[in-house]
């Protein structure tokens, strides 16, 4: 038992050190610097809550939060519907199961920057050509307005992440006892009844996991936003992560950007933990 404890801590120590050096210590320093006039190198003056008061009065930061919240709500709903739908499809008894799983998961392996440029070409060039050819005005001028930029980001994210969420649902769907499904069939339950009464309650833990992942991912998205719209037009599709980066490195306001990052962290943490709490509570009720 003593040897097992030694090995346990030997394996765990590098992870704890890495987490502390890369996440915990920088976060503590960043939190402290957010109350100063830190310029990235030195901090000479303590400003108190000045940065925090100013950021809530800044229209650009508040609009980026609102845009990010709308994007997160739409993306979380769409990704979980698509992920569950694809999982139900590839867990059926069809010959191309493994091929379909590979195809659906592959977009997740492509980097966000590359995907952004690929979809930018599709939206700007391909959509415009199709719209001009068939006279469809809605396909012309994509990414030139806030609305098309928003839905372009949603489409890109859904295409990239749906296969990843599918894997989570597959893991739970394949653990559903076959006896329950067979018994329900013998009792005369149709497909919808079996899904509602057996499948859905048993994959409830998957909703907790996938919603947490999609929610945190939607709030933290940056590279797709950068390569697809770059925040345009006029920063109307700029998400919080991009707004913070620009404040820090374009405007060279490091301490102010750090204050924004602290508020951003608190928003994501509160929303994510609240979602996990209520989903866990629903799992027990189901």
C-alpha cells in the first residue's frame, strides 16, 4: 500500500507542477496585476478597481460579451442536437459505421485557423458564385454583415465540433443494455417511445459532459473568429477572447486586458458550474 502511494504521487507530481506553473501561478499574478498600471514588464502604481469600473462602461467590451453569449447559446444547442443525431446514426447496424465515424470526426482534427480560412473561401467565393448563378441574394455578401458573420461562425464551429461531441454520445449509447431495448420492443414500444423512455434517460450523463465542453469551448473560441471574420465588420462579430487579445497587444493595455480576462473567467466559471449543477440534478430526477 505504501509503495502504491509513492507511485501515485510520483505520477501525479509532474501534472500538479505543470498545472501550477502554467495555470494557477499566472492566474494569481494576472489577478494582482489587474489592479495596477502593469504594462507587461513593470507595475508602478496601484489603481484599485479602476480597470474593472472602466470595462463595464466600455461599449465594445460589453457588445463582445453579448455577441459571445448569443453564439454560445446557439452553438451549444446545435452541437448537442447534431452530436446526438450523428451518434444515433452510427450506432445503428449498418455496414459503414466505422467509415461514418471517421468522416464525422475528421473535421475536429483540422486546426481552427485553417478551418476559418477554408470556410471564409466557401462563404465569400463559393456562396457568392452560387448566389450570382441562381439569383439567390441571401447567398451573396456573406461575412459582410453582422448576421452572416454570426451564422458563419456557428456553421464553422458546428462542422468542426459535431464529430467530437458525437464520440461522447456514442460511448453512452453503446453502454445501454440491449435487454432493455429488446424488452421494450416485445412490449410494443415504437422507436420514439424507446428513445424517450430508455435511451434519453440513460444518456443523460452525456448531456452534462457535452454541454460543459461545448459551453466552455463556445465562450473561449478565438482562432476561428480571427481567421473567418477577424471581428468584422466594424468589430461587430468580435468575441470576448479576441477583444481581450486586442486590448493587450494592439492597444498595449496589459493590466486593463487582464481585468477583462478575470471578468471573463468568472462569467465562464459561473455559467459552466451552474449548468453542471442543474444537469446533475436532472440526472437524479430522471
